C-alpha cells in the first residue's frame, strides 16, 4: 500500500503562473521521503495540495482516501503538516491550548487531550512554557512547539516544509532523532544534505512543477544532479 498517490496534478496560481505541471508521485507506506528541488520547483505547493490547503486538478489519494471536498476532514485527521514559517501554527494565547487544538481525536475527553498535549510538550522540553504565549519563545523553541502540536494528533502521514530552518546543528540533530522515532510515513521538503543522509529512505526530485526522479536514498546521493540541489 502507498501512503500517498498523486496523479496528473496541475495547479496554476491566480497570477497565471503554472506551479504544478502534471505531478505523478507514489510514496510507500512507512517510508521517509526527502522532496528536493530548486526554490520555485513546486515542493511546498505540492504539500499544500496533499494537506488540502490548495485544490488543483488531478488525483490525490492519502492513506487510501481519495481527495474530495467531503473527504478532507478524514484526510486531515490522518495527516500532520509543519509549515516552514512555524509561527503560522500558533493562534491561541497559550502554548498548551495551541497543542490541544491540533488533537482531533473526538474519542478523547478534554482532560485526555490536555494530558497528551502536556506529554508532547515535556517530550520537547517545553512543559514549563505551557501557560505562556508561544510567540514569546525563541525561534528554536517555537519550531519544537509547532512540531509538538503536529505530533500530538499522531498523524499517519507527516509532512514537513524545511524543518531545519533556523536550527543550529545540535537542535537539528535532536529533531532528526525525534523524527526517526515517529511511527509515520514522512515527507520532508528540504535542501539540507545532512537531513537527507540522516533520515530519508527515498528522494523525490522536483523540477519546474514536476517530479522527475524518485530513487532510494543511496542511489539518489550517488547522482550528481541530486547532490547539486543539497547543501
């Protein structure tokens, strides 16, 4: 089974610029795929479509659910998305309620959601900030807080847009170790060679709105064209 199937996905921005020009992609269940390509190649736009933030023409299937207007709630229950701009995750006045907001499992009581949120904040060493505004945190702390909110819902498909942005090497290594422990299929839009080497099982290369290569990571890193896209 594939965690994600995309076929013939096309999207044009209101300005008229064609961002996706027939994307075909299959992501195996349980894999960790690095989505690489030059700026403007369509990486973030593709992830926005999987998460339902954009709606181009084409076929998208997530964890066996075909995208449609009526299916997006079920798809969002199974997915988690970490924005490149981590401040986009925060809308509540305190961090605890922000993390709780992302827990969509309606079988949980309010107390159970609170306990799970506190558990994830503790996992990231942020429990002491539970009652503070997330916007008072440092950049690295905000990144970890945003990820805590995404992981608290226990997504089956986790998507991350440039997750190492603003992190030093130690924080980046800590984040990679956390991601390795997550029992989810992961897609990471990134330019970072370190992240690809440390985490990815596969690499998908985007160029001018299309996926032009999909390779196992070892094979991809032996490809000059792929390595030129990473630093």
